[in-house]
C-alpha cells in the first residue's frame, strides 16, 4: 500500500508540473509489460541451474528455463533491473516522465500527446523486449484512468483520486468476513 501511494504521488507530481507549464489538464496513460519475468534471458552457462519441479494434480512436472522463472528471488532482482532500465531510457531518450511499479508503467502528458507518448514508450519496449512485450490490450490512455487500482481524473480546476470500483468490491469481500468475526 505504501509503495502504491508513493507511485500515485509521483504521478500527481507529474500532473502538477504539466498543469503548471501548460495551464491545462493533462492526459494519462499506462502500459503493462506482458510476462515480464520471462523476458529476462539467462546466460547460457547459468541455465543448468534453472530447473523447476512442480507437483500439480498429483503429477510431478520438471522444466528447465532459458529465462528467469516467475517466483524466484533472482527473477525479481533481474526484472527490477530491466524495469528500471526501461524507465530510465524512457526518461532520458524519450523525455517521458515515466513512473514504474514492477511491470506497470504510467505517466501523464499534454492531453493531445498522451496517446503518442504511450505509443513511443510501447515501441521502445517492443524493440528491446520483443514485439509482443506490450500488447495493445495492455495499454490505455484517457481521462479518467485507473492506475494501480486508483482512478485518477484531471480537469481544468482539479485532480480527483479515488479507489476503483473493482478494488472496493475485492477489498470489501476480504474485509467483511474479518469484521463479522470481530
């Protein structure tokens, strides 16, 4: 929760800067890298250590991987490096004030440029990680826009932030049984 709040705060700071420089409400965008952990290749000499054994429905499955495995601690560290690099390249080369939370990237730009900014970011990711790294269905832009379970809306006079309806339902479903048990 604290990390989500920090990232939403960073997005609000970007919105404020755009507001200050243009006097207009910005457009918002977000993109999600598909199968992020599986996009980080492993040096061929190290692949001999990437075995995974899973028991599912009473059957044992064994697999060796060529990329980092979801759920492994090293995979988290590896993806964090790649994700940080993508955000850095977007900021330095594309001049986009990108915020990142794991494999979710988001930002704000002048309203007429938000869709273009999103496409530039997606193209960079597709060039570096593969054509299917960011699928069209994993990209959104608009106003309002839900980012990390928080709906953000900007207008000429204010920014409104509230919990998205689907999160309210999910969290209520988790909290109500706890409250009923005291």
